[in-house]
C-alpha cells in the first residue's frame, strides 16, 4: 500500500525487532545514527545471532544534514544478500522512520520486495528532562544486547 510519501513502513518495538532478528536469518538491522552517537552511547550487538549491524549515517554530524550517499551505501551493503526484512534504528525512532521510508520507496521502485521496519523507541528511547535517553524505553532500556562501537 502506497501512502502520500510512498510505501507504508511498519513499526516494531525493540523486543519485536530482536525476536525477528533471532528467528529470521534474512532479517538485518541498520543503525542510522551518527558515528558520534555510536561511539558515545553504544550500539546494538548481534554477534550472538551470527549477524552484524550495518552502520550508515542518515544525517551527518555536526550540522545534521542529510547524507547524500545513504542510498548508495545502503545498496552496496545489500548487494547479493537475500534479505526479507530490514529493521532501521536511530536514537528515538524518528530518523530511522525517514530512512526506512526512503529505502522502502527506493527498493519498491527497483521491484525489490523487502519489508522495511522502523524500530519504535529507537536505541535510547525518549529523552528525559536532563536531555538523556536510555532509561525508560528503547533498545538499551529493554535489556537487549548492546556494546561499544568498534
């Protein structure tokens, strides 16, 4: 189903994304945050599943402008991989929803049938008054595997 901005993108809570990543060998996770976020906050960890997270910045730090190479780099990562479902994650689920929508539209235009899913809550979840996340919801707060970016 195509909405005003393209193919409708589904959302999944972090636990649902983890479950699909565990149970579906052809599911992948793409972290679209900035390198600075990966280094300072941590990243999802999928090595126990025999998988690796794909890291591609949706926006570039420090001005947070759109990464003009995002689609190209993403397509290079997908080359020759049998993928059925792609999960996109950012800090809170906003940038990753935009990235998922863009890639869903692009893949559909190429005739590639892949489900693009936004990870609601993101990696850190909602920000608190102190401007920090990761305490009440999100990948980390839900107790899912994570580690430091290497």
